């Protein structure tokens, strides 16, 4: 269980980084390469025997290091490496951990890009993935073989909002000498997987952490040993594959992260209100804050206090036609945008079966309960959520959804 006395927002609040001339924001290191006063120093840096010096911005950069420090603190980890996208963080981590002949156990309900990478891309390198329901611990245990290298899951799954018991899964992983990699994109501040036993925590910074839908980025948080391995000049996947984040973008995200705790509280508050209203209207609603959600109690036991149950909810309109018409009508009535992604200050909605989860076959979508009429909402920061609900309800009535 996460230590509820420790507030993850405190690590961000207490982060004090001065600018080059005493600015309250750190100066941006707008440089691709760095100079040395002695030739020997460069050799030492390349060999990894000299710390405190920057080598090249594909390796590390002061601006990316500042943001990495903030995110490592947020996740109670020792270090972090930034990437140019969330997928860059996921793929870089997996390729560092796995070699030909290794096997992965993954949640069946994950972001479509992650699913496609493991199912379609990794087999080219001799890496096999077994997809299971990670809310069922027996399925995880039964899938383990002597070739299993890692377990991969999302704290709250995309798009069905299943909540994995990270504490319990981490015990299984440790007992079998397997690394646990957790994608915490949907639930920053709400969950702290590093305190729950995860070895590696990844985020798409594009989403809630940045919060303004103007940047694509990712992060890998872990212990010092794994971070050092990632940036090794001879064998590190982060160094050799080059998924680097630009210093300007890192500085921008660092400023936005200061308000993450406030934004997550409001996202959660608004999503909970809408989910309860939609359920009262007779809709099938998936939201972990509802008592009928299968993992509601598990989430209550393991979440950090004060940040709610998250800003994501799902409703079922039954058919693709109704889903599309409702989204079009909501956009026309300024509820939000018919768009992928999440964490924006405006509400975003999409039909995951034909968008963010389209990489998953129709048969597999049906097996996991991803019907074509589902709409995934990333609920925005609306001040008057009752007003928003009334607009949505009017749209639903006009389409005879309720």
C-alpha cells in the first residue's frame, strides 16, 4: 500500500531550481554539445568515470536533467531519462530489458501503440509477448516461464480503465526475478507505482503531466543502475536509439508540472460528477470512482489521498453510429473536442475501438469487452461541470441515447 503520509505533490512543490542569473525558472541549456577545459575530461566522460559533466544532448542535458529530477521525485524513483514521446519511453525500456529469446507478460488492455509494438514488432527480434488480464493474478502466474523477462501493465488501463494491483503483481515479479514495468500515464499523483514495487515507471508526458496538448514527450523513471544502463555509450538503448527530448520542450513541461496536483484534482472531481450523472441516466459507465467498478476497492486501498479517481471515464452508446453522432454533436456544442490524447484543459473524446485501440483486432476487442459504441472521455477543467453535463444530456436526448 502506498504511504499516504507522503504526498507526491510535495516533491514538486519543494523542487528549487535557480536560473543562471538567479531566475525563478532555471536557464534553458539551448546547446547540443558541451565543451571541456581539458582533453582528458572528455575521455573520462565517454568512459563513464567522470560525473558532473555533460557530454552531448542525446546523452543528457541540463534542461532535461532538471525535468528528469522532478519526475523521478514525483515517482519516488532515484533517476529518470526523458524521451521524445511516450512510445519512445516504452520501447526504449523494453529493448534495454529484453533480448532475443526472452518473453514478456503484458496486460491485454493497454494503449494500442504499446500493444502493436509487443505483438507485431518485437517478434522480428525473437521476443514473445503473452497477453493476459493483469487484474487476474492467477493468469499472470500461469503465464510465467523460465524465459519471462518482464511484466508490463498500466496502473489504469487504456481504454477500459481496469486497475491493476501493482503491490500484488510486484510480489509475483520479485519472487520470480522478473522486472515490473508500469505505465502510469493515466494516473500521475493518484498512484505511485515506484512505492508499490514497480521497477520501472513510464509516462507519456504528452498527456496529464504537461496538460496543454502542445508537446509530445515521455519519461522513464527507475533506479540509478537502470538509468545508467540506458545512457551507456556502448550499449544503452536511450543513447544508441536516440529518442531525445529537446531542451526547450523539457523547460516548458517543467513549468507546467508545477500545477499538476491542482489539475489532477479538478480532472478527477469533474469526471466523478459526470460518471455519477451518466450512471443515474441509465448508461453503462466505466469509472473507477463508482462503487460498481470491479477494482473500486483495490484502487481505494492503494491510491494516494486527495487526487481522486482520475480524469478518464468511458460510456457505452451501444453502436458506432451513435458514438460518432454524439461526439460530433458534443463538439458542435462546445463540450470539447473529438480528438485522441488526454489531459487537456478542454474535454477530449474519442471512440477507442476505431482510434487509440485500433491496432487490436476486432475479435480481441470483443474478448476484452471493448465494444464499438464506447466513447472514452478525458474530462477537462470546466469550472461549472453541472453546466457541461446539461449540455451533454441535451445532446444525448436528441439522439435518443437516454
